[in-house]
């Protein structure tokens, strides 16, 4: 890569794309911890302490301390920053709940005049299920999912910093290329999320099913009127009408079932595409970030680098 390319300032779209990837795995780390937290009985009094211990354990074991948790980041990153801060605080004997971390993230943002995080853990769970159609490939063990997500989050954060620093730091070619690749995949992630949102907002017309229902209703009443004109005894008329009624009811049910299936499956292609781009990002971030000591020192000493939060 040429020196000129290395010194290019990032665009707002590139910064947003890198941030989207960081947010993706910040949210998954929260969801993994949320699943662990919800595994306890409701009456468990040690749940906050054990939840904090679990997050602090992986945060330290994975040596994520040098990761810059951006207080101006997305909702997921702000909540994760507060949860980490509470978990590693030696004076916090109570522990942490994600509900409390969310509330404190909102309070801190309000005090500092920043944009308030508006997503709750219930919102993050729903967003995750809606994005992937409930078919995201995640580890069955909470520990494994949390460890993987924090690792990916940490590596994506480093690459985001490379993108954000732009011309302010010189880094090695492999690290710059990894950051550029993160931006490309992040842009694809943003496009795919936009595509899913459009599909979710676009209603499927009921016109076809209503026309189908009207045709069946007309045919059924025409048949029953014809039977009535035959002059057959009532028991014979009834015998002839019952099968027609059964066909009519089945046809009606089938028509509305087809409509329901169309509504349910209209999101499948977009959700499959999001699952694909998520897998690509995860696979890429499962490989250690190609940062040298010189790269790390340059990023840390950059005049625009903001200090790590939650340490």
C-alpha cells in the first residue's frame, strides 16, 4: 500500500462502517452475558456478583484492558462500557446487572450531554432474532460465546481505531489492509441491515388472497343455489352441500395460510444475507489482528486517541 493511501483521511461512511462491526460484537458480548444472567433462578441473591465476576474474568483473561471503549459509541458499546466498569471496580461488592448497567449508561450520557442509549437488553435480543431469523449460529455455552464475542469486539475496536486515526498515524501494511477489509465488510453489513429494514417495513398486499377468497365464495354460493333448484329432498341437498362446504373451508384456510407464509418468508433472503456477512466478519476477526508493537504504540500515542474507559 502506498504512503499516500496510508495517510488518507477516512470518510464518515467508512467510520460508520467500522463502528457497525464494533457494535455487532459488543451487542453479542452483552447477549452472551445476558443469557448467563438469565440462567439463574429469579430469587438467586448472588446473581449480580457472579455476573460481574464472569465478565471481569474474561475481560482480564483476554487482556482486553487496552481496548478503547468509546463512550460516544452505539447503545451496545455504551452499555458494555458501563458493565465492564462496574465489573472490574474493586469497590463494587454488589456486582452488576445488565439492567442496572443500561440505566447507568443512560445517566452518564445525560450528565455528559451525549446522545442517550435507548436500547434495552430486551431490544437487543429482539434485534438479534429479527436480524437473523432466529437462526444465528452461536455457541451453546455462554462462556464460549462471551469469550468469542469479546475477542472479536477487541480486534474490531483496534481496526476501528486504525480507520479513525487515518492520517494521524502510520501503521504496518497488513494492519491497514485488515482495517480496509473491515470497512468493506462493515459497509456490506450496513447495506444488508438497510435491506432487511425495508423488507420489514414493506407490507404484503392482501389483495390476492381477498380476490381468491371472493372467487371461492362466489363458486360456493352458485353451487348451493344450483343444488337448491334441483328440488331434491332436504337430506339429499344437505348431503350434496356438505362436501362443497368442506372444500370451501379448506380453500379459505389454504389461501390465508399461503398469505401468512408469504409474510413470514419475505424476510428470509435478507436474513440469510445478514447471517452470511456476520459469519464472514466473525471468521475474519477470529484471526489475530496483524498489529505489531510499533502499531500498538503508534495508536496509543496518537494525539487524537481517547483514553480507555471502564478500566
